[in-house]
């Protein structure tokens, strides 16, 4: 597979786009299937809770690390070769998992698929942004319809063959993996628009800058250090040391607007990804009343996201990317507040509102980065995704956990002071001391008191969603500030790079102002 410069056309472009679509869908299916089978792995191979956590963890942090590392070299080794690496990791992982005989088989197999997922993610966004330079936000939204599409497909298959051995679900993952590899075979990939325009590698690094790289490395080394048992000082030292060297080489702290967008990715990713399992758990009761498997909720909300992302083009044109994010933040915040106050089947309606609100967050943010910072190349796009992915585990889950613990502790103190005295203990976290219910003490309670605690926990978690609604509310204010900023500058404009040899005035004209 070779590369070609410029914007591709015809069947080659279509095949590459749909190959990227299927590759991203495969990564989503991997996440869904792994969550489906982790309990069966634990039962068959006698895994401890710690081992389960380690397997789930190694399915996440190498994903983000690989995105960053491949971003630094993907333009040199080629997008086609990078997808071949992803395919090799995917197939090797599937074979190892199918042959698994114990914990280490599962660990290594999950590690390999995580590396493959990261390599695939590092390719698909820059490739699509380079093929559709005039409609990046639209086509990145269409591309990312593949994520919920993969979740829908994996969810339906998982529910349909739930009674079969877990190896069948793992084997089914080979279908999209082989499909995307076949679709890119002997295809000519475009070079990134940054490379085609003659923007140097060093200029690309300058867009992210030392501060942007520090943010990424603090999360990356923090997570790797947690897994490997490093002292936190070592993780911070490595992040700071590399960032200082990066700043010295590039002579840049980063583009201020890009750094702001990286910070916004933290609440965005937490809102979109961090609350999914929480909301699904809240829906178990209402779904049971309807006589339906709670897993259908994930299929339902993912189908909504898939359809809406396919229809992103006219919406982006009408509202502009920033206007779309502004509206989405408001809808997501209202959806979370509605979820905190809903009961019974009405929770489904509130979940629908929330699902609509979060649909366009991730791909539209990538579209803005690609349209405003094309000089940042693959690195700026993939660093944005990496910050989002890592922040869910490093920052988002800590925040959501504290919100839940505080809500449960407060509800117990108000409604059941006697149980509060028995169950609540002081614990330590990275943010300091806090009070929380000790699960081991709940297990020692009589059955009726355990039920009281469980009911209060569900109610408290529902109420805590109103606190989480502050995240998209804060995003709303941030996007509103950007809308005002761009209006003062004459409107939102897509930055077009000029290719070497083009005379002044022959570069594609900027998009009309949009606010």
C-alpha cells in the first residue's frame, strides 16, 4: 500500500474511507465484547477482582499511548503500513484469546488488541481529514458513526448468542478485522495535507507545544506508573523532563486556542464516555419492568448516535461546528438533569435526550482541531483523542466516583443515621480524604438492611447526575466564549494550507464566515 499526495477521488477514496469506518467499528466492538465476556473469563479461569481490573485496564491505557506514539511517525511509515500493524495486532490478539488457558493469555491478548486499536485510531482521523479538506467536520462525524455502529452490531450479536460459549463472541471480531484489511489491500493512501503543503515536522510539533505535550505525558505516565507501581514522583519527573526537552526543541509552548480545546476534552470525554455504565445501571430496573434486557439500552442509544452522526452535514452547515457543540452541551446538561429527576419508564426519555446531546461532542471537536490547526497534522488530531481517552480513566472516573460516594454518604446521613454510623469510613484518594460506604461492611448487614442501602444508593446516584450536569454546562460556557471570540474575528473560518509552488491567491478560498 503506497501513498499519494493531494485529495483523492473516486473508488480509491471511497474504499479507504469505508475501510477506516470498519476499522473504527472493530475497535468499538472489541470494547463491547470484552465487557460482555469479562465475567465469564473470571468464572472459567478463577480470576480475582484485581486480575479482572488489570485485564480491563490493559485494554485502555496502551490504546492511548499507541495513538500518541504513532502520531509522531505515521506520516513517515505510511498510513497503509500502520493499518497493517493494527490488523496484525488484532488477529494475533484474537488467536491468543481463542486459545487462552489462563490469566496471562487473557492479559497478553488484551494488550495486543489495545495496541491495534490505538494504531487504527491514529490512522483513521488524519486520513479522513486529509481526503475531505473542505468538509472535515462533516466527514469526521460520519466516520465516527462507526463507533456506535460497532457497539450496535456487537451488542445485538452478544445478546443473540449470549447462551453460547464466550469464544464464539471473540471469534466474531475477526469479521470486521478481516474486512478492513481486505478493503485497504493495494490501495493508495493520501499523504496528510500538512505534508502535501510542505509544513515541516518541527512546525507540526509547535502546534501542540510544550504545555500540550505536558498535559498528555502527565496522564500517560500517570496511568503507566499506576499499572507498573511507580512512585508518582517518577511519573511527574518523566513527564516534565520530556516536556522541557520538547519545548526547547520546538521553541513553542503550544497554540493557546488548541491548549484550551485540549482542556475542554476532559469534561467532554467524561460526559460522553464516563457516565455510560452509570446510566445503564440506573436503567436496569425500568428495563426489567418492560421485560427487556438492560443491554438493549446501549444498543438503542448507540443507534441514535449512529443515525444522527450520518446526518451531521446539514446540521454543521446550519449551526457551524462551534454552534453545534454549544447546542449539544445545553441538551446534554438538560438530559442529565432530567435523568436525575425521572422515574420508571420516563428514564428512557431522559436517556434519549442525553444521548442526542452527547452525539456530536467527540467528532465535532476533532473537526474543529482539523479545520483550525491543519499545520498540527496527525499529532494535533490524535493528541486530542488521546487526552480524551486518558482523561476518562485518570480524571473522569475519579470525579464521578467522588460524586457518587458523596451522594450516597449524604443520603445515608439524612435518611439512615444509624446505618451511616455503621457503614461510612474515611478513605484517601489523589484528591485527599473523603467519606464513603465500606462495601465489606454492607455485606455483613442483614438482608433487609442491605436492600435499604441498595435502594438509597440507586436514588443517590440518580440525584448525583444533576451534579455531573455541571460538566456540559461548563463546556457550554467555554464554547460560548469561543463563539464570541470568532465573531469578533469575523466568524469561524476553515484554515486552508497552500501547497508548495502555488502562487499567491491560488489556494482554496476560505469558507464563508460562520458563527
